[in-house]
C-alpha cells in the first residue's frame, strides 16, 4: 500500500511514467513484493532464535515455535507506523519527494531532526529508535511471560538480554560500518 499510494505517486515516478521509462522500476517493485514474505520469515526466525536462546540462557525451556510465534505477533505493531505514514502522505497537502518519504518515521527520534542536516549513517538508527520499537519490546516481554509461564521479571530479563541487547549491538554495528 505504501509503495502504491505514496512512493509511486512522487514526482520522479510520474515523470518516468510519462516518458515511458518505468519498465526497470516496475521490475524492481515486483521483485520487492515477491521478497517480502522471505524477509519476514527470516526476521521471525532470527528473533525467535534470539528469544529461544535467551530463555535457554535463563534456565527455562520454551519451544522454539512459541518464540517464533511471539516474534510474529509482536511484528504486527509495526503496521501502525506504516499506516500512519500512508495517511500522512496521502492526506497531507505537501508534494513529498522520495527522500522525504524514506526519512519519515512517525514517533521516532528522527522526527526531532531535519533529515537533511543529519549524517546519513544516523538516519536508520534515529528511525529505529521509536515508540513502536518500545511497544514491540513490551509485546515480546508479555509473549515470553505467557509462553514460559515465568515471573514478569524473568521474562523482562530474557527479552532485555536477548532481543534488546542485540538490537542495540546492531544499531552500533550499523553506525560503525556505514560508509
């Protein structure tokens, strides 16, 4: 929906379409649509593995499929900012360019800065640190609590030292290696 209603309606796409030069971009869009399920399967698998290893490290066993399911359910939180983004750009009166669309992430640290003045290596980290990420951690925490049938504190530590720790390591790694 975001691609069709927001990104593909930017001026650059309209100019390319009027010139008849959309063939390559349509092929890339189609490829992106086809890879979405694979990307999400990989993400659920990796996050489920982190949660499973975290629970194992704290001395209790949760079946892997439950960790995978918790990751999948928690991921639905990230539909909210995408819907907000679609509404922001389709109902807004401005004519955004593709960079405006890519830089916008509601309720993130990026919203406190002008993305043109921020070094590009910090764009992703500032977008990744947002309210929805914190809600995601909370849903993971609650899901692990339910799956393990353990104390809230143990579930909190499991998520903090499995997913959240690796999230911040990933952000640090991204900033460090970005060219």
